[in-house]
C-alpha cells in the first residue's frame, strides 16, 4: 500500500493544528508561543496543499503558462511566514517582560530626571483658552482661505 505525499502532509497538518491548539490553551506563555508557531506552520501547509497542481517555476518565458505553478499561494506562504515571525518576536518580548516582572516581584516605573524637570518647570503653563480667544481665531473652510493667510 502506497501513501501519497499530499495525504501525509494532510496528516502532518492535522497533527500540527491539534498540537498547536492544545498548547495555545495552556497557561504557560512559552507553550502558548510554541502552539502559535505550530498553528502558523500548519496554516502554511494548508496553503501549500490547496495551491493546486505542481508545475514548473513561474518564470515568464521558460515554459508554457499551463505548465507553471501558481505564484500566488507561494506569496501567501511567504507573507504568512513573515507575519508569524513578527508576531512570535512580539510574543517572545511579552513573555520575557512577564518573566522579568514575576522575578522582580513588582512593576515599578522609575521617574526620569528629565520628566521631573519638565513637571517642575515654571515656563510651562496649563492655562485654558477663553471664549474670546476662540472667537478671534479665523475659521477656515477651504484651502484658498488657508493659502491667503499663509501669504
């Protein structure tokens, strides 16, 4: 009994999806990341399996159009790989931050010296704009009035 290659890939895809969903439902953030990667790889396999018949490279002028592979699923898979990489890097940063906060015990933000100087500066005012000042500002309805004011 011979098993065709697409059938093996479907079985691998099902295993990746089921293992990925199982890991996504876990409380450990590292397992959530691994589950996300497994689901991403299973989705890439799904796109690959639904891409149609296999053919020659989609380079214009080398073969007939009927014998070429469709390049769109390849572009989708490449885009999916890039998106999975970006989201995985973001999740890894969140996991690291969560681990670091759990190790330190509390999340405290230290005041920056420059921020303290800005708060204590007397030159900065927080006055409200009065109704008279608002009435004196011109209302611009179109670009022509704006260009006249700029001249």
